[in-house]
C-alpha cells in the first residue's frame, strides 16, 4: 500500500508540474496575442485616418455640388484672404516717352482725386498751339512720400511695358524730370464703367453728350471689348488679377479699356513688393481665396462676375452672402444665381467661367467667341431697366468696397 501511495503521490506531483508548465504556456499566449491585435489595429487605423485626411483635402480643392450642399468640408476664412503673389522680374531700362509741359494746354480741369493725386482733363497742343487730342493728366500729389513716388513711376513703366491696344488703358507720355510728376492717357469721358452702370439706372437719357442707356446688344459689345483686352494681356503673359467693372474705363462712344493694374504690376515686379495685397473677395476666384497660384483662368472667373455687373447695371454680386462666407458658399457648389433680365446664352457664359477647377474654365479667347456669337442675336431695341438706385453705403457693406475711394481704375 505504501508503495502504491508513494507512486500515486509521485504521479500527482508530476501531473501538477505538467499543469504548471501548461499554464505558463497559456499565460504567454494571453500576453502576445492581444499585443499583436493592438498593433494591427493601430496600423489599420492609421491607414484609414490617412485616407480620410486625403479625401478631406480633395474635397476642399474640388467640392462635389451633389454632396457638398449637405455640409461638406470648408476652409475657414480670415482677414488675410489673399496669397502673396508670385513675382516675376521684368527688366525694362529704356527711357519713358516724354511729353513736354508746354505741349499740354494750361487750362486743365480737375476731374477727381486719383490713387496718387489729382487727375485733370486737358488737351495736347500742336506745334502751332491749337488744341488736339483730349487727354487725362494723372499727377503725383506734391506731398507724396518716396514710396508713393516709386509706385507712381512703376505704374508708368508698367503701362509702357503693356504696350498699345484699343481695349487697354494707354500711355501717351510723361514728365518725370521735375515735380509735379505726371503722365498722360487718352481721356475717357464716362470715366469708370461701374459709375456709368449706376447712372443708367436713373431717369437720365443724356448728359454732357453721353447717352446713359444700355441694351442687351451693348452689354455684349462692352463685354467683348474687355475680353479682347484680356486676350491681349494674356498673350503677353500678363494676368490682370482684379477684373471688375470698377477697373474698366469707358469712352463717350462706349468703348471699354481695361485699367486698374495694381495686382498685375506686383505679379510682374513693377514697384515695391508687398507682403499682402488684398483683393475683393466677391470677385476673387477659388484659387485666390485658397491662396493658390494665379493663372489666366483666374481672370476668366472674375470676368464672369463682370458679365453679371453689366447685365444688372452694377448690382453687387452675391448680395445675400457675407464677404467672409463667400468661400464656404462656393465650396458647397453654389454660384451666383441668374438675374431676371439675363437670357440663357449670357448666363451660360457666366456658368462656364465659374467652374471651380480652373482647368475646366474656358480661355478668354473662347469667352470672346461666345460673346461675339451671342451679340449677333442680342436685343438692340429694348433698354435695360433696373428701377432701384444703388446706395453707396449699402454697396460698401455688401461688397467690402467703398465706391468713393476704391474705384481703382482712376
């Protein structure tokens, strides 16, 4: 019995040791397997997160109008809503053409106060002293600082660099040798386009020889003038960057010339560099609002807003959208709604110009072809009528532009 008990005890002990060994093996498995699961989960989670972030970035660059209206991703806006513009170095050492002071009629009439100083209306004089071409004389204010003077000279050099074109503000010559500095341009009796459009809303048929009426056909004609000017600029590698009615000059024969080249000058390196150059948001393309590189298609977007200004006689774009909310509005796939007096063809050109991806927008040459085609069938009998007058204060609140000081074409 004792032998049997001893053997039984031995077997029991051995069995217990075997169980202990098995338990230790199980303990190792219990530790290793969860660690592996956690590691795999972290790897899978990071991959999923990376894909989500990538999709968010793609959504911000190109909103899907079918899904973004439900509250898609947006980029927050702040006051610094414009990128620093890429600057190109343009060397132009040739002297500026000069107009002697004795070749300008001394009886100058002040038109207004421009960006750099007073602007006068006068005439070039022939060798015999008789009046010739009517001109605008843009002068630099006498108390201007060195930076303003440098910007004024840069403006002259840029205009000479652009060269002559019938739909671009010209440069006739200057007097840079003695104060006050000035340069001369062809006189545009109707001044800038935006003010003209506002006058067309009034019950004014004719004033100072200018007829303040527009038909649909004339809208097409003015738009085609601006388009021709932009095609010319783009052909020279110049991006305007701020196309708007306020930056278009108008003659009494309703011939339009593009002006307001502050942005274009900075892109090409004419004048001192500025860390921030603010553009009105409601005329700005998505690539401006999201601080991307400007291209000629940037002008196409703004040109579409100009078409809206023309057909509405100067109404502010996106009147129900705050300036700070314009990017989010566009990212949700929204665009400016069709004006009540705008027919399908013209609004179709606007829609094409407002495609989010700049590569999907037509060129200015294509836009010009569409305008010529539409103008051939446009109404030339019925005058456009918008009964409400524009209140400058309300316009300033809606657009962020003060008409009394931000008419940059002057």
